């Protein structure tokens, strides 16, 4: 199982922190680095927030090995036409290392703050489905693409130059994240090259993955057509005492029951092994302390 790092880009991220973390992730041997796409956090106080696509363009040109992408970029404030264009160009600049994670949008505070319409849940996912049609149509169709929907309309649209091809499919792999069996998993079965679960225990991940298998078969796709990954929280310390300090009175057992990885190196290794056994192919660990490069080194030593 690959181990990658996930950064909350609205939680104090700026250029100096992003550059230091990205260089450390590449040097230490992690498989990749992924980051959220938000203006701000769901609750105040507001902190530094580095714009997603500009940061990924820098990453594409200043790293050589690691894979990367958004977890996830939402169609609620990202026009899918521009998302497809930016993804094509960043992926080309990176030599094919981008995974394009896309979502419906969810955080009410940032949409209210900056004047974007989040919509109710049903309409939000209808817009998301159309956005996926647009993104995949522009990236994967070699013919001019026409689409007539409630939210997006294209007529004989084509992106040039055409995106690079992987295994007969053009454009970066599409990632859809979430645990919802009614909306998210069916969309992943139709559109995704990678499904990314969020905060799931090994048992829950295996259950959702089995549901995705059934949905893929119903779409005429094989279960192996979609990579399985997981993004989850991490409370890591070099010693048990350090872990207890970071927990600050919270129950480690309760957090583990929610799918969060908690512990010193030996305990973290055991929890990661259980996720691998459940079928996780890439684990994205949420790294919240943006200045703790030494701790990141300790994590790499423990897991890699």
C-alpha cells in the first residue's frame, strides 16, 4: 500500500510552508501529496489559505517523483470547463503525475462568504453529475464535445492540445471521494478511475468497497478498473507520552473507532496494516501541523 500526505490548504498554508512540506514529502519517499480546495475553514478563525491550482502548478514544476492532486476541487465554485483545462496543463507540466479529484462542494461558510450558490443536496449532486460529464467529455473525447444540461452547455468544444494518454484513456485519472452509498458510489462507478473513502475503519472501508464492486459490475466495468484509496486523520507521536499530549484529553480509542489513526510508530503500523488488509491501495494521511517537518520525518521512518 502506498502512503501519501494530505494537507488542508485553508488551514494556515502559505508558500513557505507548502514548499517545505512538498520538498520533504518527495525527499522522504512518500508516494504523493494531496490537498483540499477551500477558501477557509468551516469555523473561524480564518487562517492563511493558498490557492489550489496555482500551488499544484508550482508542485508540477518543482518536484520530479511524487503524485499529487486535489482532494477535492468542487464544481460549486470551480467551473468544470476551466477545471478540465487546468488539469490537462498541470498534468502535462508534471509529466503525468496529477490525479484530478473532483467533488460537489459541501462547506456552507465559504460559499456564503464568497457568494457562491451551494444549492440543496439534490441539486448539488445533479450539478456535480453534469460537471463530471463535462470534465470527462472534454478530457477523454477526441471528437468535438457537445453537452446540453441544466447547469452547463457546450457546443462542438475541444481542448487542444489533446491531453496525454494513459492506458488508452486521455487526461489525468479522475478521483471521486466520499462514503455515500446513494449518490457518491454510483457516480464513482460511472466516472472514476479512483475512489477515495474518507475517515473509514477497515471494516467500513471493506464494506463500501464491496458495494462499489457491485456498482461497477452493473456499469459493465471490472472492480479492478477503479483504484481504492482512503483519506483519514492522524494523531502521531514518537512516544506514547507524545501521543497523549496531542490527544489533549480526547479518547484515542474513540478516534480510532471513527477511522482516525492514533498512536506511536508501532501502533500506527498496525492500524495501517489493517487498512491494507481491507483493500486500501493508497492511504492519504491528513497532516495538520504544517511546520512539523521533523515529525514528518519520524512518520516516514515508521511507515516507509
